[in-house]
């Protein structure tokens, strides 16, 4: 997933560029036309397959999902039906892809993608590139149509077997709140009737490569006894195997953040979690952190020798397997014609020190790169 810039941050249509950091070259990902705009994207670890949601126009709420193969240079339509809303006014249209590019999980408010989907709500689907027939499966199937609400924001494991999603619908036969954003785990390999399973109230999930760990944002303060007393949204990791929660959003010294923590991204290894923390009352300023999954240490992302003047506005960090490299979206100041102008771009902070369970040393970037996305 990426960060969807607003009109101020990046006016005009959005596209996907892939930068090869070893060569410095950039490649533009093919789109179906020159008028639409990319909303969210995800790509495989080898950067061969890129899945993205694509709106008809810059302001349109009608979008489709596409899958691009860089090796064969083919663009495939994942869902041939667009969403129903004329303008984009609600959260959704997320996409997540398995490591081999076979499976694509996405959410849409389009109707009629599979038989029986006529409820008029946003749902989560799974696309099997190598499947037969429609190749689409509806994951968020409510047990009671009268208690059905939006489902969105899927995150898929590397092998495509496990998918975590956010839903306000009643997806299990347990007595649980509906209409509240909750996390559900779907397992394609599990016995019939055993999944999906509800994890907890929460949003913005991110699943590890093996599907064991799920990082998410939640307002709940009782998932780990006695730890959460800041009355803020915090980041937790759920261990699917052991059925336990770990709180990871803390300062390097172990104290609690004073702002809301949001948008976690767990490494494929499941060892590290990157996230953002609001550092202003209006949410315009934020700080980025990397934490060890066990919750014993965290580190604020610092770039003391950056080649540009970064502002405290980092968004949507994603951490590598070792915890030492982080990509993020941020604003910075650039002098143009003698005037400092605020611009936005993607950056990579690399060659840093990952959070240590003993000391929690902050990463310091020796390699900061960005590629203008406008």
C-alpha cells in the first residue's frame, strides 16, 4: 500500500514509478489510459507484478483493479466492474498482492462481481491469477444481510493463504458487535466453517509474510494488561499461532506516545513494525518509528544528514526485513527561484541501525533518495 496524496500534495493524476536503487533508473508502470489516476498499489518482492486500483478520473469514485506484469509487459483487468459512486468520498479501494503475484486481495463497492453480491456495500475479494472460471472469490460474506456493512483494507500473506481485513459486518456466528470496525482473519487452507476469525476492534492491518503476525491500529486499552493508559490509538501485533497480543507503539525509553499511533507496516519477517505518530493536535505533523515486534524497544526515524530539508510530516512508513531500511512519504523544503517551496515525495532511509532489544538505538540514514511523483 502507498499513501494517497491529496490535491495540495500532488495535484493531477497519480501514476506508479518503480525506481531501481542500484542503477538510479525509473520505470513507469503501464496504465489503461492517460486520464485516470492510481489510488493504491502493491507489488511483489521481486517487483515483477504490480497490482493497483485505478480511478476513471482524478476525482472519480469509480475504480477498477489492474495487475501489471513487468516481464511480459501485460496489463490485466482484475475486476471488470467499476465502483458505483460518482465521486470518491469514502475510504477504501485498497489492494494487496501475494509474493508470487498469483493472488490479489482488494476491496470495492462494485456490485455483481460474484453471484449473490447485491447488498450495495463495500466488500473484500480475492483474485486468483491462475484460477479458472471467474477467478474471483468474495471473502467478506456476511452471515446476516440485515447486519451487513462495509468491509475493506485487506492485507495478504506471501503465499496468499491468509488475509486480514477490516469489516463492520457480522462475518462470524459469534455474538460480536457489528457496525464497529473489527479485524478478521481469513485462512484459505483452514477447514470449512473455522474462518474467518475475529481478532479485535481495529483498523489499518498489515500481515507478515508467513501470515503469523498481524500489526494493526486500535483504540482498545485492554489487550495487554496494564500497559495502555494514554487514551490514544496504539499499534499492536497479534500472534495468530499463540493467540496473544503485543503492544509495540512506545517511545524508545518505554514511555507511551502522547499522540495517536497509526498505519503500521510489519516486515515480511514479522520482526519489525514501522508506524506513524501524530505530533500535532490537527494531525498535520507526525513522527515515524520502527519497533521490535516483541514491544521491548522502538526507535524514531531520524535523518540527520539528509540532502533535503525534511519536515515533520512523514506518512505510511514501510520497514524492511532487517529493520534498518524504511520507505516513507514526506514533505520537504526546496528553494526555487530564491523562495522555499514545500513539496512532497517518497524517500528511503537506509543503512540505519534497527531497534535493539537492549538499547533501542535510532536509525540514522546514510542513503536518502526520493523520486518526484508529479
